[in-house]
């Protein structure tokens, strides 16, 4: 997957703030106990997994922008001998390349609203910063600035199975369009149910929502219609994962603030959603484990958006579902590139539905 004896990686400087590291270049293992964000931790683990066949574990280069040329670059090159490729892991706020290496850009955390905003701003004001990169990993992003655009091919790194949450509980869905606080209060009064409650239905649909998709009016409308139709389909069950559930650690739950964003997105559509408790529509504040879904006996569908990090699931996890649907926003520029990336990361048949712009 990577060439050379060893791989170099860099991470957002903000993630290293307050972390003691031995030098400007150090083995990635030094970060094993560092308090990194879950998105960055997963990105590092995935890169290390695909670099496992190399002679040595990857090296972390701290702030590679400090070695642009001359003596500083020579100093860095002396310490990374044998390294031919560099993976710059970015949260969208800045991108960093190392001169003389093949550079790959790996975005993490762009499924959040803030991540999408950071990337859009960076692409517009610093388009040239993307020029040194040879590819983007697990994304098909269009980089458009005011005066030029940069097209980066996609390098797909299929995911490894995620760590399952300790326990999954479901909450009955309820939406009072006039009061999100009332909605949360009533859902708390309904109590919680074990995940197996959803396995009693003939058809089960799971939708891992993310903030970046919920910001799109066409996606919100499609999701609201899905919720509305399930009210009148007693043989089907719908589970909505809260927007930040994919970033929660196995022992953590997503919070009420994230659930409010989901409810607000459904409220802000012209679709009528019955104002009553839904017996067959649930909220999950943690990632629903695909391996548990596979033994449910139900016909299962996973509905993602193009804003979801498709590498959040491994190919073997995708195989746990009967069918997979990706809702893609019309603003997506590189459709052919997106199709190819999705096929490599999912590893099986799936459908892509392009939403009509509103």
C-alpha cells in the first residue's frame, strides 16, 4: 500500500498541544497513550495497519511546515532516511506537505459541521496548499478556490473493524416541533430499551446521521420523509444514530446537544411528522455494531450520506447488511471518483441516490 522502508505521518498541531514528545521526529508508538481525539486515533490506527508490512512503524513529524527548504529540510531528511511517503492527517484547518516525498492527504473529522466549515474556508483561501499532495486518502473532495481548483486522486485504505460499544440502548423517537426541550423530556420519560427490541421487526433500517449532512436541506428533507413513512409501516423499524455517535468512545454516549441538532434538522423541513411517540422509530447515541445487526434475522438496510466517513465501517462490517444506500448531495463534483472510492471502501454492491438540490 505504501512504498519505502518507513512511512512519515503528521497530525494537527492542536492535537499535540500539551503532549510531551521526545523530539521533532519520533515513532508513532509514543502517541499510544496520548489523549488524542477519537477521529485522529482511528485515522492513525488505519494508516499504521496499512503500513504494517514496512520495516519499521511510521514516524511522526511535528509541524512539517517548519522544514520548507535549505538547512532545515536537510536536517529533517537526515532523520527520516528511507522514508518515501508522507501522510498528512488534517482536521481541515491546515494541510502540510513534506518536500521531496510523495504526500497523501487524510482528512478526519470533516463529517462534523465545524470540520466542513474549516475545509471550505481552507480550500477557498489557500488552494495552492493542496498542490504538493499526490492524493487524498478515503475522500473525493473538490478543492476549489477563488481563482483555481486542484484535483487530487483518491487513495482508498479500507477500514478495520471498529471497537464495539459496551452496551447499546435505544430511545423512542418523539418530536415536538415547537419545543426541542419538551421532545427531550418526553423521550427521557419513555425510558430506554435494549437493542434487541429492534430485532423483532421484519425490516430494519439504520441511519448514522452526521452534522455535515444535516446542514444540507435536501438531505434533511429526505431524512424527514423516511421518518414520516416509518410511522405508518408497523413491520419496519428505523434507528437514527445521533450526529456525533460515530465519534463516541466505546464507553461513552453522545450528548443531548447532538440529539437536539438531529431533532432540529427534522423539524426544519416541510414534511409532517406525527407528534406522538413512535413505537418503531428509535434513537441510538452509540454506534450500532454491524455484527449484532447481522444476527437479527431482519432485512437490514444501512443508509449513509456522502458526508459520512465511509471508512467508519470495514468491508466485513458492510457485509452484515442486506443492502446499503448512500444519499449524495448535488454539490459533489467528482461523481466518478466518488463511485470508485465507495466501491473500494465498501467492497460490495450498493446504491447511490443523488439528492435534488433545494
